[in-house]
């Protein structure tokens, strides 16, 4: 499971574990900016990993340059590039590891483009011959928020990219 952050992973992980599905997490988020935000989210996931005993692979690369190159001049449609970057690597990694499928914690957030994530996931699944598991985890969004507060996890205030941070402040 691609993990965008500890908070968003809580409800999907609980749901998948309750179904008897073993989960190997993957941290890969070249979209997160600035570095201090990237680091706080990574540290929060590592804290959750210790508390819950999770199996997580980390691609700990602050990929700001790669992310910006992928979305330059397409800022209004940046999400598809962002989802594609992360889900392609997740599909490749899952296939290489011989896993039965892949998914993403992005499917829990009511702020993400749910249908776009599913379409990108299916496309990457076809490309790498590995099934994309999708489920609407959004009904558990508030449960995840509650649980993240109980666990004392860092709670971010925007999606992660520099553009979403800008939009957050422009709305005020």
C-alpha cells in the first residue's frame, strides 16, 4: 500500500487488516514540500510503524525537482501526474516483490480526486500486470482523524505539494 502519510493510512490499514489482508507499506512522496513538511510526515509514519509494528519500505527521497518537472505548465492538472508518479512506483515495487496487488492510502481522503486515483491505479495495474485494489475508505476519514489524535501523530494541513500549500493560504 502506497502511504501518503500516517494519518491517511490508519483507517485503510485497519480495514485491510480486519479482512485478513497482509499489508506491506511503501513511503514514496516526491510531491511533499517544503522539506520540513516532508520530514514531519515521514517521522510520523515511522512513529506509527513502531507503535503498530508495520512492515514499511521507504523510498526516502525528497523529490521536489522531479515533482516540479512533472507538473510544470500543468499546475491545474497536477494531481494526475502526482498520482501517476507514486502509483507507478508502487505497482512496480509490488510486482517486483511478488505481491498479490497494490493500493494507496489516498483513497481515504475526501480532498483527493477519488475517481482519478482509481483510474490511475487501474492503468498502472495493467501496465505492470498486478491488480489495483480499490475501496472507498472515505467513510472512515473521521475515524482516522480521531485515531491519529489519540496516537499523537503529526497532522498536516494541506495535501502536500507546494501548489496545495499556496491554495491553502490563498483561501484565507
